[in-house]
């Protein structure tokens, strides 16, 4: 097991770093579905910008996800993760730079190299954040992830509506603001207050579980196909702006009010998860209801994306135990499957949309996505067999971990206090957290950690984690 520091974060509590950081990222992507013009529209048609974004972003995210599955240590360890967050920030700054250059060259007309640079930087900026925040949610237990998903989704919708209100006042519009939001999101990760956990689990070989895995990945590919097709339709439609600033403001107030109510519900919020897709889609669509059917097509990809990201944010927390997969493998493989389907949906859009019609396709896809998200949420919340199975696995793992720690203490002669410190270090906790939990001073915690490393014969936490894993594999189960 590997885990990053978790200052200020408890498994059963609320991580504001996760809620705010992920909401900034989600809001920037929700805004992309509002049918507004691209940031480089002065350099060429908005459809060209949006089309290239679709083709560059989705395959690149799928590719990065596949690389991450093959090289999990890039995301398991803290320093490489921080490096990826910095890379996303640099890509975001590059995106803002291309936006500034495009507006400075407005009279020069369409500039294809600049447009390609814009799309590549934007794709890297988005892709890394998709993977990192997906990993963060998969690191939580199911109940905690559910509460975080609700609050994050409501806050992200509120921020996306706010982006829409202020975007006319900013050079580069909402696209530039979205990039800034993702830069801030990556900055939250640099604060090291979001906990990441990656447990290596034996892949289940049971027939029913393997069948469930096949259904799971098939559903992601189908959902990706739908998102890609309706996204292509939305790019072609380019409806006139029919939103009402007053309605957007009202939607913003509703989101904030619901956020405040749900924030004080605590664990009781978990039982409301099955109806949350309906609440979220209503909050998202209501400010644009004045446009009627004309807004259905441009908002359909956003409805599908929100339905997926909400359900997956806590659904994966339970499936990782059922499937026997690590957080990284399950989270990244799911996103890879969805992005492959998304890319294929864009390619099939010119064939499907003229045949079915843009508005019927948008209605059917949106309705289907909300039904799926509602059903997935209900099944995840009320699947007692799965809960019992997960509880059994967690109990067995806790017993195995205890035997492993006992064996380490026996081999290296650790004292009871040194054992406590060693266990917390192995679980990824920082020294300030250890001081708080054990009610000891920083100097005492530092001395205990030094003695643990000295007795065991390691020099850093990564070596301790490796030793714990090796001894754990040798301890009888």
C-alpha cells in the first residue's frame, strides 16, 4: 500500500481540499458544455476550435491513462504526482499564453500553428487533472466518497454558472477562466492536503465478478460513444445564446443553498445519493430553460458528463474491492475506456446525428444517462451483499496488516510506541498528524521515526513501504 500525506483529512470526515480542488476542475469542464464561443474564435471558427479540442483531449487522456496503468508508480508516489500537477499548471499557463497571442493577432486571421499549440496545451492541462482527481476520489471509502461527490458536484455547478456570468468581462472569455480554475485546482494538489491511497489487490477470478467487470467497461464505452456523438452535434448546432443572467443567478443561489443544506446532513446524505443525478441535472439545466429545445443539444454532453463523473466518483470506491483492483488501475482503466468511446463517438457523429436528428439524440442520450446514474447510485448505496463483502475484505486486510506489523516488531525489536509510529508512517500520515493522534511533541515524533528507520535499516518512507509490502507477502494468511 502507498499513501500520501493527509494533513487535515480523515477517512470519515470532510476534506475541503478535495471538495474545492475537484470542484474547480469539474466547473471548468462543465462550462465547456454551455455552448459558448471558443477562446480563439477571433482566429477562426469556434467549431474548428471545439472540434480539435474533442479530438486532442479525449485520445490524449486515454493514452495518459494507459501509460499510468503501466507505470503506476508515477501516480502512487507523492513527488511524481506533484510533478504531474506542476506539468498541468505549466500547460495551463501555455494555454493562457496562446489565448493572449491570438487576441493580439486578431487582425491576422486564422493561425493554425497557434491553434494547435492551444489545443495541445489545453489537452495536457485537462488530462492530468482528470486522472489525478479521479484517483483522489477512488482513494476514499464508498460512504465518504458519496458525500464528497454530492458537495463537489453542487459547488462545481455553482462555479460553472459563475464563470458564465463573468466570462464576458474577461479577455479569452470562459475558456481562459476555465484554465485559471484548473490551475488553481492543481495548486490545491500542491498543498498536499488531498490523500491518495493505492492498495494492490489480487484480481478476482470469479465468474460473476468477471461478468460484472465486462458490463462495467462496456457501460463506459457506450457512455463515451453517447458523449462523443452529442458533443459533435453540439459543436455543429452552435445555437444563439438564449441564457438569462437572472436565471443563472437564481440557479447559483439554489446550488449554494443546497450545498449548505447537504453540508450539515453529514452521513445522512448518503441515503439521498440515488436522487442526486436528478437534482444536479435540474440545477444545471434550469438557468437555460428559456432556450427550450434549442439548449437541449449544447447541454446534453454536459448532462452526460456530469452523470458519469458523479456516479463514478463513489461507485469506483466499492468496485475496487469487488473487482480486486488497485485504485489506480480501476480509476485509470475506466477513464481510458470512456475516452476511447468518446473519440469513437465523435468519429461516428457525422453518420449518427443526421440519421437520428440532433435534438432527439440529445434528449435520448440525456435521459438515458440520468437513468443510468440514478440506477448506479441506487445499486451502489443499497447493495448489501457488496457492503458485506467489502466489510469482510477490510476486516481480513486489517488482520493481515496487524500480523505484518507484529512480525516487523518481532524481527527488529520495536517498542510499542515505535510500533504505533511505524504503522502511521506506513499508512502515509505526516509527522504533524502523528503528533496530534498520539499527543506527543514534534521532537518526540521525530525521535521515534528516527529510531524506527534506524532499527529497520531504511532511510525514507518509500523504503519502509517496500519493506512492509515484502514482509506482508511472506506472513501466512
